[in-house]
């Protein structure tokens, strides 16, 4: 992990006050952030800087960001969090 990002600060920023976002963002932070590329880590930080309604719309796929790197990151977040149907 880059020294630029403090996991404790990122964890704090993942606490959105919207339970769904808390769960999704914390899960990505715990499962994938440290192994991500620098570009992906910066994308995650950029996502955390968004307002809750915009971030939620992106995460659930109601809207897509213009930035291609953010689109890839969101796809990874969505794919990694889906529960397989039985």
C-alpha cells in the first residue's frame, strides 16, 4: 500500500451513514485495496470524495462515471460483491 493512503483514514471515509454504502465500501477496502494498483487506489479515494447519492448511484449501476478507470473499479466492486444465485 502506498504511504499516501492511511487505511484508518480510508476506513473512516467509508463510513457514509448509508448502511449499504458502508458495507460495500468497507468490503472493498478490506478485501482488495491493498493489492490494487496505484491507479485503482486513487480511484477508490476519488469515489470516497463523492457525495452519498452520487456514489450510491454509481455503485448500484444507476449511473456511470465518465472516467474509464472509475468504471473499471466500480465493475470490480459490483462483481466482487454479488452473491451467487443458488
